[in-house]
C-alpha cells in the first residue's frame, strides 16, 4: 500500500519540477531494503518501515516546496 502512495507522490513531485531527483527517495529506499534482505536482516522489523516513512516524508516535502529556480516560482513573481 505504501508503495502505491510513494509512486503517486513521485509522479506529483516529478510534475512539480523535481524531475529525476524525485526518483531518489524511492530508489534509495529500495536499495536499503535490498541490502537489508541481502545481509539476512529481519524482514518484519522497523528496518523496513522507517526508510519507507522517510521516503514518503521526503516526497511530501518535495511536493510542498518546489525546486529552487523552478518555472512556477518565476511566474509567481
């Protein structure tokens, strides 16, 4: 369920003007999950939930605050 929310937030952040940088939170979260699974970590502990929560919060902040020098900020001035 959280993956779907992250995908939707990534699309909105991409459209807001973050472009390729909007893929970083989810990509880093997937990499962390991969390495935790690779090392035999606990699959149900907070180690999997915390990176997802951080990625979701980062995407929400990206949507709220557009990138510096974006076209939307220039048109508002």
